[in-house]
C-alpha cells in the first residue's frame, strides 16, 4: 500500500487542458452489457467497464474528470449501487483515463489498483516527468489509497479473478487486465488491453531511451499473448468496438465481438507504428 498525494506540484491547478477533445470523448452513451458480468459504463469516446463479481463491483478507468458523474449515473441506471464499487482498476494514468478516479473513489470508497509506475503517476496527478507525454497532457486530481498489483498477479473479488499485465510504453505505468466472463455455459476471455501508441510531448525522443523501447517491445509481446476472446481498449475506436457493436443482431449477440486474433493484430499494428516513429526520429537526427 502506498501513501499517495504528497508530491503534487504547485502548477497542478494551472496545467492547461490543451487539445483534449472533451465533448467528443465525453459524448453521451447509454450503458449496456458487453457480455456476462461485464458492462460498458463510460461515455461514447472513452471506455469505462463495470464487472459484477457477485460480491462487489470492479470498475475499470475513470476517464476525464467530468466523466465521473456520467459513470456514476450509468452504474445507477443499470441497477447497481455506486457504493458497491470495491475496486477501481486503471489502464494508464493519463487525464482521459484517470482524471475521474479521485471523484469516483470518493463516491464509492473503493480501493484503486494499478502498477508500480502507475501508482507513482496517479499520486502526482499525471505530473510524472518520466512519462513521454509529460508537459503535453493535463494534470488531474491526485489519487490516494492505491494498491500496487504485481505484474502477472491475479486478484480475486467475489467470482472474478482479474490478472494484471504490465504493458509499459504509452506510459511507464500502463497496465492491461484480463478476466473471464460467462453467460450460461459459455465463458469468454476478456482482455482490456491498454493503449499502445508511441505518442509523446514534442521534445521527447524514444530513441534517447533504449531501455524504455525494450520495455515497450516486451509490452507488445505481452499484449499479443494475452488470453483474448474479446478485446477492449481504453479508446473504444482503437479496437473497432463501435463497429462491432453495430453488427450485433441483438443486445445478447456476442458474435461480432469475438475475435481470438484481435490482441495479436492490435499488438502488430502498434509495433509497426512504433517502428515508424523510431525511424522518423533517426532520420531527423542525421
């Protein structure tokens, strides 16, 4: 357990929000069941997931600060109680996925789960100088009462066994999560794979950090090997989620979402993008 929220820089309140497309990412979206005990409770442009474990709720990501009341309303709309959220699990500690966590934690009393590096950046409200996007991403309310989950560790809440997979690259603290959801006799493996894009602040060069690149490549291999019948991502468009949902014949139709190759394809595309980014950096250095 870490004592967090002690290192927030004075500039926290003044950090600009830059080009974050708030209205687009926070656009209205009705909550709905994805499969079994797994529900979509985020706005249209940012994923937030709810898992009913039978003994409390697990919530994945808090999205933007202004997404928190949206997520709360969606939880209630589905007939659940916000105070039954026992865990909030974070994909990565940027403002568009962690910005609402402090408010959701206050409303629910939940414990936050993340990686070692993720806990550090959550404590800083996004102001972690090791982040490739440091200075280009806005800060957000710092998060306390964080439990660090080890790489490969499986945590149990009620009927849900959720495994953490460290996948650093987009941020040092990036974490992917896997669990199994069942409907009747059919159980499917769900992978909430974190963002894999090699995006940075203007003055950051990945090629100046060979150890970081090596960790990024290991993360790509990790995502490619995840147990993965259904791929979900923090930005739903990154996995073609809404196109798949549109192909459903009924709310219970899971067929368009099932793709056992999806995690491998997601990682392969990200590797191509990383290689292109590194090649561009090297060409500019000549």
